[in-house]
């Protein structure tokens, strides 16, 4: 048995009670009465009671008495949902607030990669997440960040080597090694990468392999990597499935792959398919839901109902080695989503480890002290910081192409006017400036280039959420507004800022490592509304401009990216000369 598996602390007396209660010879702690139970293995629905003792289901398909009874008449029970890959930091709230935000949507287990905070704070960030995971009502599991920094082509706040990861290897909340995004390092047998892979050969190793196919994929999988959330087409997903790789269908706030991948989820593949969000903010969760939204949409698209629920629970648990959950059956962990409708996946109640989720339950958790409050160490900038000089006799430049719903970017080109203030944006052609400013206090680098796809006619947008090194990213129509947005962001200690005509028009402070708010998720959602409206006032055409721009600086996702060291060609894995 995996020694990191979260074992129920079961005494002889408690186990005896469980056995007796399962037979109806002793009352259960909790009974869900007269509910439609979906069997995610066979697809059958049976009306039954569900008996629970402590954190374990002890009985189904019978009548039970219990100390507490929940009326399930007209409702349905399914296993609690498991988000197989996400960064809690991208919710912009603390793990405890994320717990309160997402658990009511039926998500009882998440497998998180604290990669974002680790790139800012290193081991301190991982420790903060593990401390938080000990307090959350939902079961927060941690995959240890494999690539901090993600590449040597940007400036991160920290570096994690194998010895740093081994410190946390035996923690009961640790599952394995998080997304191995440095696929060139794997394929070229980089010694540091090899050391990490060797250390986790007996645990789960999560993958990150966008557009890696053919013999390169074979080599990548030979390293013992088992899962991938980066497939963006059905053809890519099918090749990976054919080579034994489990596919995590991702539907986040920016990366939206569900429509493209829905067809791969069927009765033949559902044991090897799971669901994830990767990055999803509270506004989208409030408006659309979390994994419940993905389930609802997949069913509406004609995917077989019980196979969708299987992928969201039992398959996810099996793929990641969580052997105690994923079924509503005797002997299994009591993680249950209670639905008003199977087809519509509307969650009305949640049972997490045998406890009915209520506002009062969240109040019992205690607090975890915030970290990284003073992590933004960049110095204020002037408008001149964003001047982009043309090369002699050349004003035709590469431009990053952004498309809604994709973290993939594309290589475009534009011919730009040149003045004594350097190359100028072409607002009519939707070409504006982009810059990445090193914010960890290490070198003060500023990388400058141009981007298309935002639609801005004026103003600027700045963010300290910039995957994966989380430097300051700013896009803008004018140098002056770019400076105003960046300087206000520095004052806030991180966050999102919109400026227009020399004034700040909307902001959200993210003082925890420049990534997370100290506010409630409800307040953050409200602030995001204001930010979204402020961005639209600049004629921004992207539905999620803040999270979308967070991926402009991610040099492990094709094709053209902006780092603090310059414009980076991911396909060549080198800077644009």
C-alpha cells in the first residue's frame, strides 16, 4: 500500500461499529434516506438508503436507521467529484476560501500543484499549502512541483531541486510529482530532471506534454509519466490514450478543451479519462460552476451519463492511486454529491468524509497564516521603460497572437511605425505593447514586444499572475498607462490593475505571493466583475483578459511567449533573435 495514502484511523471499536451498522444491527451516524443511487460502474439507478459511520459508507441497497437522517426523496447520489489537476492559486483565493467556494459544487477531492506559489516562495509556498490541506474540509492532495523554475529562460523567485522535494515526500497529503512540463529536459535526459523522475518512480508522475507525439511521446512516457491535461485535440488525446496515458479533460477559465475532447469520453475509454480545471477563477465558478459544469456539458453533448460520472470520480481516483474513494458503496470513503437531477448535475448537498457540508462546518477549520506578503520587489517604472527600439532599417517585427480560450499563442508579424519613442503600436491592426518586468528583486529585467488579440484601443492592463515565474505582465496601448498600471500593482503588493487615460479604473490586490487575495471568494468575484467591465471599456475583446495574459509569459506552451529576458520561441526553445 502507498504509505502516502490517507488512511482512516480506525480503532477495533469503530471498525466493529461499522460492521454492525452495515448489517443494520446498530444505528449509523448518518443515513441518506430514500435516494436514487447511481452506480457509476453499471449505470443502474436504485432507490435506497445510504448508511455512513464516521467517514465511511457502511451500507447501501437496504433500509437503515441513523443518528442523523437526510431525506433524499426525488434526489440522486453520485460519488464526490475529483479535480485531477489544478492550481488553487489561480482561483485567486486562499486554499481555505477555495474549499468554501468549490466544495458545495460537489468537488470533494482535488489534486493540486502549488507550482505558482512555489515559483515565488519555493519550499515555503509548498509548506503553506500542506498546512492548509490539513485544515480544509475537502481533501486537498498535493503533487510536488517538478519544475521550479519551469525553464532557465525566465527569472523565478525560487528554485526547487530534488532534495527540496524529498523533504515533503512522506507527507500524508502528498500523492506524487506534479506536471513534468520540462519535456525537453525529459527527452534530453537532463540530470536534474532525471533525479526527480527516479525519486518518484513508485508514485504518480503527472504529465504536461502539449503536442508531444510520436517517438518523442514514447520517450516521455518511458520516464513513467502517466497523465496529461494538455491535449487540445481528439487526435492528440487518442494517440496518448493508445500509449497508455490517461487524459484529463481540462475546462478552466482560459484553457477550454472540453468541446474538442468530449468525443473521446465513451464506454471504452472512461476508465482512462478524468476531468480537471487547471485554472478557474471565482467569477466563473459563481456563474458556471466547477466540475459540475463540465459534467453537465458533457452529458448535454451526448456523452454516456454514467461514464461521465465515472470519469469525474472512480476513474480519477484509480488513475491517481486514491484507492479509498470514487464509489458510493460499503467500505468506501463517504464523499457523496447529492443532486436534484443526474442529467443537469445540480448539486443540492454534499457529504465530505461523512460530514454534511454546511457553513458551520467551515467555521471549525481554524486559520493558516498568510505567506509572501512582501514578495513584489520590483521598482517603480517610467513610461520610457516600455520603449521598443527598432533594429536599423527594420520595423517588421514578430507579434504574439492570442486567441480566446487558448493558452497556446501564435506567431504573427506586423510592420510598425517608428518614432523617436521607438516602435509604435498599431491600434487599427490590434497590435499593442506587451512587457514582462522581473519582480523578485533579482535583476530588474524588462522584456518588451508586441501582442495582438486583445483589442485594446487605449489604456493598459497589468498583472502579477504570470505563469510560471509570476513576474509582472502588462499590455497596453500607451506607455504612460502601462507605467501607471504597473506602479499601482507594485503598491498593492501584487494583483490586477486596469488604467485608462492616466487613472486606475479597477484593481484587485493579491498580496499573498502576488497571487492570492485576503478577501472572501464572494468579494473577489465582485472585484473581478469590475475588472472585467474596466477591460471592456478599453475595447478588450477577450472574455478573460487577466487569466489569458497570465499565460503570455509561459515558455513551456507553444508557440511565442514573452519573458523578462525577451521574446521566446517555444518551438525552437530559444529567444527570438
